[in-house]
C-alpha cells in the first residue's frame, strides 16, 4: 500500500471554497459520482456523497482520505 497516495493520484478533481475543500470523481462507464467534502473552520468532518446503486471505496481511497485529514491537521489533536 502506498501511504503517500493522494486523492488527485486517484483521479479526483479538487475545488476549494471558503468553508470546505471538495474532491469529485466521475466514472461515466459505471454511472458513478463520488464527492468528498473536507470541512474547514473546526468542523473536522468529511462528507462523502456517492451516487450509484451499489458502490464501495477501495483501500487506496480510504488511505487518501486519511492523508487529507492528516494534512489538514485533524489527527494532531
């Protein structure tokens, strides 16, 4: 497992707003849309939105989510 993997490495596009950073990935072949929102301003929460009847995140995606939480300093508490 590559512990330095990022969401961008997995094909996610990012967009930063005042209150959150959003990562999105689209897969037209499988009719899949995944949106991950990392909330700022002390919320320390991730909102995961998946649009598909059946879907699962693989271990690399979970590792990338962990790395983003670490990067934001949420795991230092």
